C-alpha cells in the first residue's frame, strides 16, 4: 500500500509538471486563428494572441469536438469575426469549450449567425471558465439558445469579469450574455448592454434562463423584447438559482409575464437587487418579477422604480404569497419622484454591496453603480434610456513563468505529502 501511495505522488508531480509545460502556440493573424486544432496545434493545446488583427471573409468555428486548452487573447482585439451558418448548431469562435479556459479576449464588430447554441466566443461551454473577455456586434440564431458571448453555459462553468455589447436575436432561451446558464454555473462581475430580441419563451437582458446556478454582482442595460417569461436581467429563473447584488435598467416588453428584473421566478431567489427598466409592458407585468410562482419563489431586500417602470406592483402575477409585498419595495412614485435614489450607494439594496473591491463608487449620486472590473459604462445623464459608452477592458496580463512555477511547486508539495504517508 505504501508503494502505491509513493507512486501516486510521483505520478501527480509528473502530471502537473506536464500540464504546466503543455504546448503553447502563438496566434499572429486570422489565418493562424482558423488553423487552430488542424495545422496549428490540437484542440487541447494552449494558444496566445500576439497582436490585434482583423478577420475578413467567413470563419469556420474551431474544435467541433470541444476545446480543452487555454486560449489567452492577451488583451488583443479580433475585429470583424464573421460566421454565417444559419443551419448549423454549436456556432462561435469555438464550437464547444469543454474543460477549457478562455481569457483576456476581445472580439469586436462580430457578426455570428447559427441555428441553435450560438455565441461569439462559443455555442456551448461545459466545465469551462471564460474570464476578462469582451464581445460586441450581432449574434442571431434561427433556433433556440443564443447568447452574446456564450450560447449554453453548462455544468459547472463560469463567466467572470466579462461583458457583451452584442445585439442578440433568436426564438427561445435568448440572452445578452448567455442564452442558458444551467446546473451549478456562475456568472460574476459581468454585464451586457445590447438589445435582446426573442419570439418565444425565456428572453433576458443578461440570460434567457438561469437554472440551478448563480448570477452575482452583474447587470444588464439593453432593451429586451420577447414573448413569454421576459426579464430585464433573466427571462426564467428556476431550480434553486440565485440572483444576488444585481440590477437591470433596460426597457422590457412582451406578451405575458414580463418583469423588470425576472420574467418567471420559481424555486429560486432574488436577493439585494433592483430594476429601473423604462415603461415595462405586457400582460402580467411586474416592476421586479413577472410571475412569482409558489412558496419557494423568494424575494429578499429587493426594489423597483415605480415611476420609470410604470408598474405599481412588484410582481405581475404571483402565487408566492407575501414575498411580492413584504420583501420587495417600490421607490420613486409618481407623486414623489426621487430620480437619484438608485444612484446613491447609501440606499438599499446598494448599501450592502461591496464598494471596495467589486463596485465602483466614483459616480455615486450621478449614475447607476458600475463594476470595477470589467469597467462599466459611465452614465452621467439621469435619463436611463440614454446609450452607454463602453470603455476598454483593463490590462490583465498574466506572467506565464510565475504560473508555471506555482504549478510545479504545488505539484512537488503534493508529491512530498503523499510520499511521507508511506
């Protein structure tokens, strides 16, 4: 047994060291980019963009079987990525990212068309991390599950410190950042600003659906148009999900169950959040939630703007009991307009947010809160319908040698600990 433990320790060291020194390829232009996984490395290798460049002509999505390496944009910009595959699913720069990491990527003026599972970076992400990335342009799908950055974010993946200013359109499960966030996933410190349009169910400013997952410290500002379960932030929140410390400001409209923040809330939580969407419209429309279903739909310390949303009630339709009345508060009534309420970080729910390391308090009193990283749009005009200016992402380059050294040290420590147990 002792020999087995020592062998395990040695194998652990070798595995970690081999991962640290996995093949890394430079990507110098769009031709190199298109060759990833074919004539330039494999779909499990690492790639680094060495410079910014433009892509002309139609691009074919990479790694149809799934990308599992690390793709580092190095804060360079890819301009004009164009994919025109309206009859094909799993469409994006990468068809699928499975156990891979995408970081420091900027893709601007993209034009991505697919069927289902469509996003600028990837149509499908599982066990993946997307960090410090930005996309802009247009994304459309002839089918379901379309997002500005990711089509389907699936177990257990994360989108961190990222933003989308894409206009997104499709049928159902459509969102400004992701189409679906599903099963133990996290979206944190991220936002979207583009217009979102869907013809069916589950349309949201940030995500069409949030299922068994968490959105934290995030927001959406774009207009949202859909059919049913339409929300300024999320269309359908279900299966014990949580929205925490987040908000939406976009105009939201649809046929039925329209919410300033969430269209349909079931077996889930909205905590320390708010909506100020302008002139919400549709049957069963609520300032915060369109349809709060059942006793497990929980709203806590959350708010909506009565004047801007034109909605007198928190929930448009609810079977959730007192959660729509006792824990959800309307501000800025027609008779007492205080348009600066949601600009003041001393007011609830912002007074429990982190304005030290997460949110930026530089515009306190003059604009909605924005994130420190990625930097949000500064809004100096109190009119929530004005367009936003999107600044560049902050530089977030990693020192590869330091990263490799840390991995080697950790691997050696693990090996020594296991070896001493013999």
